[in-house]
């Protein structure tokens, strides 16, 4: 995606003019022509059609993100897991490593079968929620290597074996990337090889 500030737009246009000037100078002075010229990533494809030239190299757009809704794209990748177990914790119970979350009420806590070894960034810990049942389950405590915890107190319909979506149709990848302090593309690329793919 492109940066929204006017100075970023000006910088991008200056970079494009420089690219075009250099390729033209190489042709005029050195007699070398380029069969293919490309400088348009996803952000340029979505926002600067004049930069398409002979080829484009979309990345994020291929997953249905990065167009700000202008191209009518839909996300084509979902990351889902299931609830492995559910436990009830009394108020004052520390959850996960580092005691970064302590229950304030009797809490129905679910354990999800996904963690940072699967690509769920630890930086998102305690800052995000996932689509489950009829709502969203706040993630609680540190994200572990193979699992993480979610508060299911308000979602009684979610049980062991229930599917939980981390991002996709119901749960925006932008919310998760913001929680992790990164960009959506990093989350898409972070899904590790051990996560089964279903096409």
C-alpha cells in the first residue's frame, strides 16, 4: 500500500520520473533499449496506473489486499484454527508466560492450536481479537510457540473443536497487523510451512 501523506506521493512521482529519465538516457547515450520495464508494486498498481509500463509486480494485491477497496478485490486467504481446550479461571489468575494478562472476573478461557511458530506474531499478544462463533474472542496473555489463549466468556456457543478465524472474511488482517505493529504482507508471509494449506 502507498503512504497517504502528500510528501510521499510527491516522492513516489519523483522516483518514477527519475526511473524514466535514466532508462531514456541509457537508450539515447548507450543505445541500449529495455524490452521490459517495470517499477510498479501493489501500491503503484492500485494508485499510479501510469507506472504500469510493460509489466507489474503485485504482491499484496494477489491476496486481495492493498487496493483500499478501489479495485473491488476480496481477500483470498484465511488463517483459521480450532479451540483445543477450554478452562475456567477465577479472578486474579495470570494467563500464559510473563503474567501479561490477569483475569478480572471468572473467565472461560479457550486454548487455540496456533502460536508464533505458525506465524502468529508475539507482538500481537493481548492486543487483538479473533472471529469465533457469533462474535470476537479477545486474545489474552503472551502468544506461545504452539498455542495462544482467547477469552470465550461472552461466546458460550464456541466450544472445543470450534473454528476460529485469525484473519480472512470475518476478521480483518489490518486489525491483526496493526496490533502486531507491522504490515499485512508480513503476516501473509509469516504463515509457516507447518500450517496445512487448503486450496
